[in-house]
C-alpha cells in the first residue's frame, strides 16, 4: 500500500467536485467510486454512494478528507479501495458505534458545527479500526485500480476536448457579424 499514491497519481481534495482533471482532484469517496468501477459522479453525502459502500466508513472518511491538510489528505489514498465494504445492518451499526466511541465529542461536533480538533493520525487509527469490523472490501490489484482511474481520466479528456470552431460558410450568423466589422472583406452569408 505504500506505493499506492505514486501508482495512481491521484490528488485528493476537499469537498465534492464536478469531475477531476488529469491529476485527480476528487474527495476520497469520489475516488473510491471510480476505483470500484462505477461511473464518476460528485459525492456530497455518503448516502449518494452505491449500496456496496459502508455508510459509516464513507462518512468518517469524508470527514477526515475534508478536515485534513493537503499533505495529510493524500495519506488517505491507500483507503480508496477499502471503502466498498458494506455489511449487515448490525455490522454497520457496530462500525458507527466504534467510530463514535473512539472519536467522542470531536466526531459529533464535526457533524453539528463543521469543526474538528482531532489529530489526523488518530483519525487514521480509528478508520483502520472501523475497517477491521465485518466484511472487508474485495481486494483490487493495483493494475486494476490504475486501469479504472486511467479510464476515468480518458473519459474526462474526451469530454473536455474542444470542438473545432465553425467556419464562416458553416455559420451564417458569424459570417454576417464579420461582414459588419472593418477590415477583411467577407462574402455575405447565403
């Protein structure tokens, strides 16, 4: 897992995002979505994640993502492939209780007031403990994750590719406007 972040060259950022640029630029849950093979979509709440993702774990990962410094946030990259671990209601409640018990007032305060005063290292320890409860995510090989992330980038690149501007004969309105401007003579639109 130590080389995971170098492998992906994905950059985790605060909040939800329209779609990442070539260097990534998503929150942890959006990256997890793509790594698990789902189409990209902005994620604003854990409830927007597919059913195979653990809600308490995604909620806590989102909190850590959003309160971390830019440098610490990148330490969440190895967890991207581990969030698709939803289990029974009993296990999900146990995970939520574990997070609340180990984060205490900081976790509750973060949700009520948007403030957190916890150590990021402590947050990672709690995330590890919560992930150890119940079903583990199906292991993905780094090559499979890399392929999925590259596919997401390629889709982004194809959508962002500019189209060729219409030429004057193809666009009568543009041709007409150009004819009003001083300078180069243009033929009137047909």
